[in-house]
């Protein structure tokens, strides 16, 4: 018997269709209507051989937090790339870029 799991993202928009509030639910993970300030979602379309993206952030997402969010996302993508491909050399190069990114944004202490 197979099992399915669902992740929901609810977006509340202002009159100009700009996200004011992002709420997400992943009941299997114990998350229900948790607020978020940004979401980046990438989905691989195997037929078209291209990535479909949804990039959303609320209008009150602070820029300094967005910089941290992007750095952490790049680090996570680097880790995932290394595990998914086994390409240690490129993963190390990507990690170097993450370090450079953090240094230029003065994120590392």
C-alpha cells in the first residue's frame, strides 16, 4: 500500500496581488498554518527538461533576512547537489562560492 503526503502553501495577497502573508502546512511534519516570509519552490519538468519556479516573498520581508535566507538556501543546494550527484569537486566549488557570498554580504562572524 502506498502513502501520500501533502504540503500546502496559502498566499494572502493585497489589492495589487503582492503577497502579504504566506502560510504553509505539512501535517506529516507536524506543521499547520505556520507563517513564512518567503518561499522558493523549484519543480523539475522531465518532459520539457526545465525547471519550473515559484519565488514569493511578503512585502514585509526584511532585506537583511532575505540575504541570510539566500545564503542558507545556497548552502542547502550545495549539500543536496553533492549528495545527489556525487560530484565532490563541483560541490567544493559551490561551497567556495557560498563562503564568498557570505563574506561579501558580511554574514559570517
